[in-house]
C-alpha cells in the first residue's frame, strides 16, 4: 500500500509535457502539495487524524453527513416482547447510536473503523489442590496471608485452606474468569487503527486482524497493577508473556472501511477519504495561513505622530521642524502627552510645535483572499461529497427532492456499512445474552417528496385499498398499538359512564328518601311498570293518552332488544337522537315515565337521550328568542 502514497512511481509515468519550440512545460501534477503527501499508511493515518481534529470545516461536513443517515432501528419479524427488549437494550443500555456515530467518525477520518464486543468478567484465583477459590481483589489485598506474587504473567501463592502432610499448597494458582454477562455491563469497544495489523490474502480477500499491544499497557501489566490485572483477558496475558501480537477470533472484530479501487493494493485497508482530498485541503490551508499572516500584520494599523512643518513658513530649513527642534525632546514631549492622555482622557494637551497624525497599514480587507478562500471551501466540500447547500442549511425546496435523492445514492455505502454493523452487533448480543436472534436495519431516510407519498397512502387506507398497518407505517404509527389504545379508551369511557350513572341513581334514591317516598330502583320499577300498570296521573306507563294506550318509543325500543345487541358509538348516537325527537313530542308526564323506564333498562342510552333532548331544547330557546326579537324590533322599524 505504500506505493500509493509515493510520487516516484507516478513521476516515471508522467514526465513533462511538450512545449514545441519554446521548450517543455513542467508537469502540473507535480505541485507543491505533492511534496507533503504521506509516503506510508501509518503516516497517512496520523495525517488524517491531525487534519480531522484541527480542520473544523471538513470535520463538521463529515459530522453532518453521519448525522443525516442516523435513523431509528426497524426490527424484522419478531414478537412485540422481543422487539421491546432489543429496543430498550440498544436505546438505553448500549447507546447504539452513539456507538455507531463513533465508528462512522473513525471511518470518515481514517478510512477504517474497528469495533468489538466487550464482555466483562470477574477474576478469581483457585487452589488446584483443594479447589478453594477467592476473588483476585481479596488475594491482592491480603498478600501476606496468601504469599501472593505476580511474575512472568503467572499468579502464585499459598492456599490458607488446605493442609496436607507436606504442608499448605504453594505454587501456581488457577485463574478462573467468570463472565459478568449482565446486559448492563456489556459494551462495544472502538480500536485505534494505529494498533491494528491486517493479514490479507490477495486471492480470497480474507483478512485476519492482529492487535499490536502498546508498550505502556504491557508495562502496567508487568508491574502487576490490580486495576489492569482484573480486566486483562488470559489470551492477552499470554501474548504479553511471549511478546507476541494478539490475534482476534473470527467475527470477533468488525471492520468498517472506505471502498477503494480494485487496482490499489490496499491489502485489506480502506483508503482514507482525506487523502483523496489532500491537495485541496493543502490549498485551503495555504490560504488560511496567508490570512493569518495578514491578520497579524495588517489588521491593526500603526499610528504615527510626527512634527509637522509650520503653516505659512517659507520652504527651506526654516520650515523644516527637525531643523528647529531637538528630536529627542520632541519625542519625549509626545510620549508624555500620550501617557497623560491614558491617565486622564478628559485632560488638555499642550505642545510647543504642530504635529501630524498618520496611520500605516490596516489594509487587511483589501489583502485578505476572502473570495479565494470561499471558493476553496466550496470545492473541498464538493470533493468530499457534501453539498454546499446542505452544509450551509440553505437547500432550496424546489431542488431538495432530486438533490437529496442523489446525495443519498452517493453515500449508499455508508448506509450499507451501518446496517452491516447493526446485524453484526445483533448476532453478538443474541449469542452473549442467549436471546432470540432477530433481523433489523436502519429506517430509510425520509426526503421532501415523501409527503406526497404519505398522503397517497393515507387516502388508499381510507378507501380500504391497503391495510391500516401499511397506511400508518409511513407516519411511524403502530396500527396494533393504536387499536389497543382505542379499546382501552372505550373501556374507560364505559366505566366512567357507569360510575356517573350509579352516582346519579344514588342521588335520586337519597332524594326519594328525603321526601318520604319508598326508595330503591326495584321499588320504582315495580310501581311504575308492572305489566302495563298505572303511572303517575293514572296513565298507562309508556303510553300516550291520545293514542289509546299504545306502547311508547322507549317500550318499543326495549322490547325490540336493541339495548342487548353489540352497538358501536355511531349507531347509539343515531338511536338516541331518534328517541329524543319522539319523546319531545309526548306530554310531560308520559315523557318522564318513558325516561324512567329507559333509565332502568338502558342507563347509557338514557344519558345520551337526555343530552340530545337538552340540545334540542337549547336550540329551540335560541331560535324562539331570535323570532321574538325580530317581531318586536323589526315591527317598530317597519312602523317608523
């Protein structure tokens, strides 16, 4: 891979361009920026890290691209219980979006991102003779009791429990690592590309991943630091003992990398995107450095005070102030004047000679290459795949659908790698926690023209051409969950109505008791409706006197069994409206009798009918008042 960073190979192919009789022109690709291009992969990684960390515009452009494609997780076919479990774990415990954002940030900077699942454990030491075991922390704290030592990556000590003929056991202790696989303890670790080595097969493109253990970490382990001894895996201890590199198991490390051309011998590595824009970044930095020099030297002008020629004096030595004044004395008087001015801004200054004030410098606005710098930044953003309008937040709505779709297609590989990392993490999670394995992916990014699609799906759902699940899915609404909530609301409403009806019945019962009448719902029912018995005023209950004792509307409604059938809210409101209109046409005594009968037979319908009747009465009162006003005042105006 080092050949891709060197210029010697390209120079041997390019040479010089023919210039005819005037001679050859220098190769335009051999510019100044080419001299600073890194020559090896390791140098390139450090360069990319430096540029990404200290060049704010490029970093923010990459951060906005990453944030644009971070969407919610959409799980595949699984039970609601399993989905809720994974959603809670990935959203709260694992903080998956932060993990994914960090991995994508490494990919944008280094061109490579490495991550692995970390399952913590608790380290115990055991006696191989009697089988007793103790936490490493206890053994370390009681070194004198256990005669504990850590040397050559081995834990040695004495067992205070077992006693044999030859005395207590003294020697190598067994290392027992008990996995602490509680879901709250799991995490995903990001690995530094500076410490990773790749074993790449050019034919199959299979890759094995190695960890070059840092020397400072080796030193801390060799010194026997308890904090590190409790956490270092035994395989890493073996690698440190023999001064080897650590090799990851297959599928233990996830590698996210930038796509590269087939002709580049990258040996399994991704080509950092910063390198492809290195010359433009170099050019931007040259302009920024020029701006810095201008800012240091030309922003604040130099203020100069000099003696001025006397006005009206003849030319020659008589008009030259330096011929008449002592330069040191004049300079001292001017400096004294400036010191007094700073102490007392409102004071007066007196000089025995005229002075001239002038400014030198201050041409920063004319010298700063603002247009060149803006144009350089726009080219850099375009080269890095970031639309300038998206970076500035000024994307026009007319061009948004097409521009955003093209932008999403350009970065499709970023979404593909994110979904691959999500699937890998789900496999690791199900294996470690022994959960049911599920499939998932990130939701597709919504763009501006999705509004029309959403409206079309909503219309199709209302026309029963598609299911409610499909129609509400575009709005991130779960149809099943909404149906459950609707059922709960209906049940709550029925319970509230029943509770209200019961309270009203108790109030009516208390009122009857206060009047000395026989109380009880059953007594009222027996007195008013036993086989067509007489109601108040001697009229047959439920009947209209003008109709010769015919059954009233409530009696017909109850006899038809409508109150016992399954009813939806719309049919109940329609039936209540019909009963209210019929009851309003009956005499007051018959109407009250019918309402009592309805209250006993169907309390919910009674409440609805009463509400409808009150609405009709209010409407009638409003209309009647308007007619009275029209007749009274309208007639006076006509007479006038």
